């Protein structure tokens, strides 16, 4: 059962996420966060030291939710073909970032994440790298296995960026699809989106790298 201290901390983090999403770190004030959480300034000082500590806690809570709820690498990865590993990774990515829109918070988590993607803070950069560094290497190895190119080659790096970019667009661009007269609902069908991204990427990766396999 959640203790009263943990409950207070969670309430403050939830309220702060909404304020930071709307106004950013500089625009948000401790007092308005306190008002939104119905807590005192002393509670923030006790749990987080100051606004900077609170922002770090919000960032960590969001990244932990995204990164720890789904695994980008299957347990039997060593016995899987690179195409299957890529499909698993893309599906994991779409599920993970799709969570940003499924929390019943009017997209506040997604807005917070987009702010950080466009202008990463020091806290976000440090925490993001701690979660994501090995996953980047995993994707590079998949592309290397698909093409026979070295993981550190520029072609492999650009191919990885392209795959990640497609995933981002399917998640964050879902509302734009509707404005363009496309079926926005398809962006929510993870299995179909993942299959399309993988098929599209396999052809593209092999073309731009001059695949040796």
C-alpha cells in the first residue's frame, strides 16, 4: 500500500508534470505547482529540495514509465533473425511512446516529452542516455546484421535515425494524419504500423547501404 509520504510525492510529481508541460521549466513556478497539487512549498522542499530537483524527479518518473514497461529486446534475441529483432524493437518503441497519449492526462506527458525532444535539458539528457545508450547499440547491431556493414558506419547510423524517425512520426503525428485526410486511426494500430515500418525500412536500409547480404 502506498504510504502517505509516497502519495504526497506522487501528487506533486503529477501536478508538476502538467505545469511543466504547459509552461516549461522556466515558466513554471513552485507556488502554482503547489496550488495544483494542493500541497505546501515546504512539501516540495522536503521531497525534492527545489524546483530543479522536482523537474528531475518528473523527468525520471516519465522515462522510467516509458523505458521499463516494455523491453526493446526479446529474451530469445540471440536465436532470432535480424528482421524479427527489428520488428520486436519497432513494436516496443510504438507501444512505449504510445503510452504518452493513453494516460488520461490530455496529452500532458506527450507535450512534456516533445518539449524535451526539441530542447533537451541537462536532467533529461543524462537520464535519457542512461536508459537508451544500449538500445541504440542494439539497433545498430541489427542493421549491421541485416546489411553486413559495420555498426559504426555512417550508413548504418543514418538508417537507424530513419527507423526511429518513422516511429516518432507514427506516434506524435497521429493528429496531423487526420488533418491531411488520412486515416488517423491507423496510427493507433501498433501491429500494422510496426509491420509497415519494418517492411519499408528493410527495403530502404538495404538500398542505401548497398547491402552485402
